[in-house]
């Protein structure tokens, strides 16, 4: 599996695995979430000699070596404690974890891709104290926090934000601090200088059109509120999609562009800007980018609209621990995996994943000496927010639904207001079915 594919889809559940796991929840009769972290470390938490580590990373070439380093480091620092990998393909993660939680056999630490599927079972430990002093952006922590409890410890973090070709950007003033109007003006300059370029390789095709969500936020729409009410179709979201479609109508973006297409266009020097995760520097190389593009890749803040705050969507991965039996050992393992410089360095060196903890990242020369990673943290990661629906099991289905609705609008199959009104109903139904 190519690295780009491995990481582009793994922050959250795929629709298929979510649906399968929801079937397990239905069979289990879990319709009302139990209080998470019920067996916290100060109550029923215990230690065990063998701790399970659930996930897919140890079974895939892309991260296996780095994760093995984490396991080895922990076992060396904890004599008498053994880590037992429980490996399954990523697309089976939600179903496997839900089945184990239902049967009461889930015990240990797990990769948190499908963590939302576990909240109805009340098996996740509160890890709030583990994050203290690590300088993890609050917006990252908020995305994993329910009822004041941190149910996932962020391991790697970033956002999906604007990545630019430094050479082109500097020639037209494409920089941080732009408004949406000045941003569009810079794109027009790019088009005037070289009509063969796509100034902004914005995503205009599903499954990646969830990228419209941070633009809606920046125009003032909540999209989905904390109480899981969809606001799509409000004046702010209409303004955002109208503006986004206007860029396409003016030839400043292009129809039918997916993230994978944008990465290739960027590597070939055929676009000045696109949206991506902090792995963008790696993708330029794997897509055959020229040295001048590799050397000058940069990141900028998302343009703002009428003085409102702009945001990027959070992106990353983390670790959960089951509460109660073995919890103290699980917490030790998570602490080691998060704070070990050897482990964090191995994961960045092998997979370009930056620690969520700025305190840890700042001690890794390979990161602090990487100009792009430094810029990305400042411009993108520190200006992120999670979607309210990221905490429920159908987050990927909602993203796909939003993308499909906006794709219809961009294709001219419906007007903006009607299309968003219809989309609101679809999203609200998914939310209501999963409250």
C-alpha cells in the first residue's frame, strides 16, 4: 500500500466499517452511551503482566518498524511486562473492536481510528492527566473529549490546510494573513501569469469534498453544533459555497479534482496551492516532485472572510486505553509511546508523522530543522478545530454526504440554497439516528 493511500483515509472510520460496527451495536442493544471511563485509574484500574496492543500499524510496512520500536522501548523500560499485538486490517477495525467490547474481552491499548464506536460501551479510560504538560493544542484535545473526559490521547496531530508552492506563491503575494478577496486576487494573478496552471487545486470531487467544512466555518457557519444540530443552509454556509463555486466558475479551481489528483498536480508544478495534511512534503517526493518544489513547499493560514476566524479541520491519530483491569499498565504503555523521543523520532523518520505534543516535537532535530513542518504547525495545526460530529461513529458518512451534496452544487445540478437545504435534511437524519 502506498503511503499516500495509507494515511489519507485513516483519521476516521470508513463508511463501510462504521456501518458494520453499528450493526454490532444494534445487536448489543447499545443505544444509550454509558458514562465513559467508568473504571478510572483511581478506582478499579489494575496492572497486568501482558498488555494487548490493538491496531493495524504493526501489520503494515508503512509504520511497522516505528511501532516495533515503541513496543521494544516500553518492554525494555518495564521489565516483566509484555506487549501482545492484536493486529487486524484497518477496514476491519471498527467491527473487531465493537465485537470485543460487546463480549467484554477488549482490554489494553488501541489505535484510535474507530474510537467513536466504543463510546456506547463505556469501556474507555479518561486520559486527561496524561496530556498535562505536553503542550498539545486544545483544539486537538477537544476532538477527543466527551463530557470533560479525554478518551483518546493524541499521538500525532496536524490539520488539513493550505500548502503552497513557495516559488509561485512569493511572486503573487500568496501568503498567510489573506482575506478571501485578496486570496482570490492572488489566484487571478497566477492564472494571468500562466493560464496552463490550475491556480488552486481545491478538492471539487468526493470523497474529499469534506474540505468545504472549514470554509463554511470560516464564513461563520457552525455546520453542526455541539448538540448535533445541522446548520447547513444558513446564510453563512450559502455564502461559503457560493464563493467556493465562484472560484471554479472563474477557472481559479477546476472541476473533478480529488486529493490524490491535487497531490500529483502540485508535485508536477501544475498548481500553486492545495489542501493537505503535514504529510504533504512526503507526498511531493513520492509523486516525483522536482527539487525546487520539494525545497520550497510551504504552508499558509487559511484566508479569512469579513474579519471572522478561519479554521482548518483537525487531522491525526491517537491511542485509547480500556478502563479497569490492566488500565494502569495501559496508561504506562501510552505514556511511553507518546513521550519516548526514540519512538517519536522513529515514527517521524519513517512515516513523517509529527507528535501531537509540541514539547516532544521540539526535541526532535529532524522536525525543528524541517522548515515546512515548522511552518505547517504555526499556520495550520495551531488554527484547527474538530467537527462536532467527529465524536460519533458515522463521522465519515456525514463527511461523504456533505461532499456529495456540494459536488452536485458545483456540477450545476442544483442551486446553492436548494442544494444545501436538501443536504441539511440528510445530515440531520444521520445525526438524529446516532445521538
